[in-house]
């Protein structure tokens, strides 16, 4: 079904009267409570983002889709990981390709995304890590290729986790979470001044443990200190350190397909090996220096070092033929990845005004060094004889015969120069133009067979956008962006391969109502992924192509004080447009891409009286059917789930209860190997938080 779009946007502005007031009480005196209203004060509708511009630009001035999820919404919805909050962005779904359950891997507009941490690349997309929300102030999602700003970039976009800075005043918070499947998390958030003038700190730490649905256990230890030193009124130096110890059991078998349909068993059946495990140790340190030479000129320096060690045992293969009850072709993979990254950024930002025309100029130099040693062995496993009553046959790792697959040393160096100019011609017309040149140097040496591969590539990326604001409350925009993605991960047989390319065309509208208390974003787009690798004979050749076109809506609002309402909807037409190795699948939908997705969430908190601080709400999430295979024969069914929350906030105390999947729906999170991973059933989670 081809999509034809014709949209018209209109808005009316409404002025809500209000006045912000502050009251103070001297010691020994108590003043009556004053209820104040600010027509612009809401923690539901974000105003600006650094993602998409690197200059903290108002969202209405960006000629691109950038969706921001604020911390309070994440807390209301409960959950402790990034997987729990992606439903708040239109079309953002779990990937079904290379998703092993122990790291984040998402699709936007049917295409893969990359991860940033405070604007800096943050680990690999494949065999990366599972990100918590412990130190996240907001999540910013840029839709589409972002190579003109971020260099090697996936075609679906980027997710930027913005961390919370230290505060100059003392604030201390402790919280405890308890929930289904013996899930517990204890955490602290301490911040305030630290002795010397201008020095402040923040320490967030958590211990999380869970027996997990279907035995997928988790244990996480995170210690995340930040130290900030205001050298003077113009300079700030920030030291940021992360320690994460992540142990998770992952399931890469799920519920298997039997031919073209999922096996007719209850979702609590298990087909993964009892030895499945992933153990990760992550150390990350950064030093950021920001120098305001003048009100119009800022210089930023950023140095990040990231060390990731991974050990995993997981299933590979495993299939059930039509009319069979036996799972064959099972394997156990043992792998170690020892990876390290070093990233340096230098970025001047200069604001100038000439003849009434305002410009914000961004320049940049970036160097990235990535290295990894990866070793994999595989052992064949015995068949599961009866998939309707599965008994896992392996009982000892020592009895298995492991054979080496590879013992590789990967190294990559990226050198980049980039520039961007945001021009405000007047209050109605704004233009953004940017370009970047990247030099990718990739080295891949496999000690097994002494295979030594090197590659050098130079890529040019650009972006152009136009914004028209007929009135203050609405913006129409159009944009073109290009992407180049270097191939570097420990799962491919060879990383010394040509980069992929992508191009996006987008039209959209951003409108606010009720003085900014309601925000509606609409986007129409087409994004094309080009030159992705296709295996033809013994070689991987960059000739594949796919595209997605569609329309997206994102609503964020607080129409009345205390009542918050969020919603999104996406309609996609995605297809494989070129695949020389299997031309019969051309025109089919790519793996893991739904036609429609939708989500809604609303809460209300009582604002006055003896019940002030009491609130409740809930939401629903819908995802259409997705296919596990390019032939579009194995479909993972659509689902609708619903959640409920009840909370109470009074003074320093917060109490909250979340019910997830309240109808106990059977649903599947994503595709794995030759099956689908079941989502969690009805669960309950309680949170108690004390802030002082």
C-alpha cells in the first residue's frame, strides 16, 4: 500500500493568566501557603535540546524531528532501564536483528540507532550494554541520519542520554524499589557543594537484583560520581566517572517458530541453555571544559575514555521444522570482547549579529580511537527432543567440544572536521546548514588464519534545513540530512568494509497551544539506507538498499495544572528495495519493522486540599505485527498492553505503585534467532523515595 500525504496545520493561541510568586519565612514564623501559577511553568513539555544542533536550540527552531523525554515522566512510568521509556517516542521499537537481550538495540523509522552520552558516542550498538536511567535527566531522540554532526551514524538516528549535573545546594535522596520476580533496587542521589568555593558534586549509585521472568536473572551495581568546579564566572571544569558491573541472563531462543508460526506453547517455556550468561564491566571517565570567552563566544573541550569487558555464553541457531517436535541445529557460543574507546572533541560556538541577521556558528574537530580484542568459540548442542515438553540436554560445559571461530584484533581511528551555521533572518525565517568530513581508518586482524585486513575511507556528510514561523506558536520545517556509518563490531566476520550511506527527506510542523502547555509535532519523511552489506558467495558486497516513508505524531502536554497527557502514533511503509543475493524478497518489509505503532500516557495529581499530592493514571502501548525474516513468512503478532500508576507526593516523601500489563496480555518483545522473546506478564512494582 503506497502512502499519499496531504497535511494542513493551523493553531490558535490562548493566554492563560498567571503569576509566579515566591514567599519567604523568617525563623519562627509560618506564612500561609501561596498557590501560584506560571503560564509557562510545566515539567511536561520540553523547550529545547542539544541533540540535533549541539547548541541548546529551542525545539521549534530545529528543522528536524527531536523528541525529548523528561525525567519526571520516566519516574511516573516506573522501570529502571532505557527499555522502559522508549514507548514515549513515535515509532521507536525494539530491534529484531542482532538483539541478544543484554544490550539496548532499537529501530527508529525502521532503521538502527546509535547511542550518545551527553553528546558523545557511547559504546557499540551490537554487543554494547543495557543502559539504566539512574543518572539520566532527559532522553533526547534525533530521528534520521545525524552524520553531519556526529560522524559515523546509523540511518535511524541517535539517542542522547543527558545526565543530571551537580547542584550548588545540598540535596539528598534515597529510594527503594520492590516488585514482581524478586526485583529490588536500592539507590541514592546525593548532591551539593564540596568544601572549596565553586566546587560541587553529585553521586548516584544503585544496586539492582531480579530473578526475572522466565529465569532471566539480573544483577547490576552502578556507581556514578560527578565533580564540577567553577574555576571562575567564565570557566567550568567537570569530571564524570562511571563504574557499572552488569550480570544478566539473556535468552536468544525465545519461543521458536515451527515452520511459519510460533510454537503453540505457553510463554514461560524455556529453550535457552542453563549456562546462558553475560558479564560486563564498564569504566567510563570524562573531562569537560567549557570556557565563555565572551557572551558570544564559547569553547568546549571534551575527553572521554570508555573501557568495556564482556564475557557471554549464549545460544545460536536452533530451529523446528514444520510438523516436527524436535529443535535441531543448536549451538552454544562462548565469547569475550575487551573493548576500549578514546574520544576527544573541540567545539567553538560563536554567536554574531549583522544587520539584524543572527547567526550561531558551530565548528568542531573530533578524534575517535576504538579498539577491541574479540574471541569466540562454538560448541554443537544436542537436539531438544520434544519442544512441547522441553528438557535441555546439556548438563556440563566441560563435556562440550568448543571449536574456535575467531580471535580478532580490531582497531579504528576516525578523524573529523565539521561546521554548522544556524541563521535567523528574522522572527519568521530560519536556516540551518552543516557539513562534515570524516576519515575512517579500520584494521581487522584475525589470528586464526592470519587474515589481515585494512581499509581507509573518506566520507562527506551534509544537512540543510529551513524553518518558517508564521506566528510564534507554530513552525513549519523541511530538511535533508545525510549519513555515513563505518562498519565496526565484533559480530561481523570482517569490519574492514565500506561504510553504509543514508539520506533523509523530511517535512514537518511543530505547534504549541495554551502558551506552550500543549506541544504537537508532526513529521512526514522518507529515509533511504544505501550500500548495506549483502553476502554474495564468499564476499560481503555493499549493494543492499531499503527505505522507509511515513508519518509521525508526538503529543506532550499539561493542558490543566496537574493533568499531563502524552501520546504518539507512527504509520510506516518500509520495504527492501534492492537485495541482489535474494531478489525474491525485494518489495518485502524489513525485519522487525511494524506498519503502525501507538502509545498514550496520562496522569492527574490533586493540587489542593487534604489530598494534595495524590495522583493516578496509566497508559497503553500498541505495536503492529513484525516479521522475523526477510521473506515475510514468520510474523510476530501485534499486541496492546496497558499500565496503571498510583502515587502520593507530600513534602520529602514520594510513594508510588506501578502495575504493568494489567490485562496480563501475551505479547512478544522482539525476534531472536529463530523465535520471539516473550514480554513480561502482569507485574507490580512499588517505589518509596525520601528527599531531604
